[in-house]
C-alpha cells in the first residue's frame, strides 16, 4: 500500500504571517490561495491555513518524557537529515522552541528526535524523526 498525503485545515489569525512562517521559515511551497485561506505543501502533505481573526492558541499540555507537550499539535515524521535541517532553519529564523530539539525515550523502543514550536497564530507543531523508522509504532515504551 502506498502512503497517501494527509490534509489538515487549521485556523490562523493573520494570513500574511502564516505565509511568511510556513513559506519562508518552514520552506513549504504555496499552492492555491484566496483572501481567506492558503494551501501549503508540508513535506508532501496538504495543510490549509484558514483565516480566523479571533483564533487563539489552546493552552492544554500533557507530560511526556519530562516535558509538557502542547495539545493539540500537528507535524510530520521526517528523515533524520531533514529533521536536523529543519531544526537548524527554525533556530536560525529565531523561532522560539516550546520544546527544543532533543532525543526522547532514549534507549527505549520508540526512541525519536523531536521538537515543538508554534506558528504566529499559536498553533503547536511537532516534527520528529527516528533512527529506525520501524520504531514509529513501537508499543513498549513508558510515558
């Protein structure tokens, strides 16, 4: 079976800021757009920033591996090389990390590199990578 791209629509309070963040900082190619939404190619997946001037970030967090993970969040599982390049690009752009790049679950099934940051509208994003992609759905790990 071939993995198909996912589609995610999410609110942003400022389309110009979203265009700069997703296009210039994350490197997402822009697709179709209107005065109310913008399609982006997020590593082969379609995400759509929809204008909601009242959009506010959600402030729920859950403890995972000693860090407070924002809920909800979205992102992509990248190759380790792409993850490292993105981490460097985000840091160079001066984006504040909610959880700075690090390796989670060290030495356990599911060990992964991860990082969290927010877009200008407060949407939380997580990007991760595995040294062994077979660990993506590992079931024997601790919280």
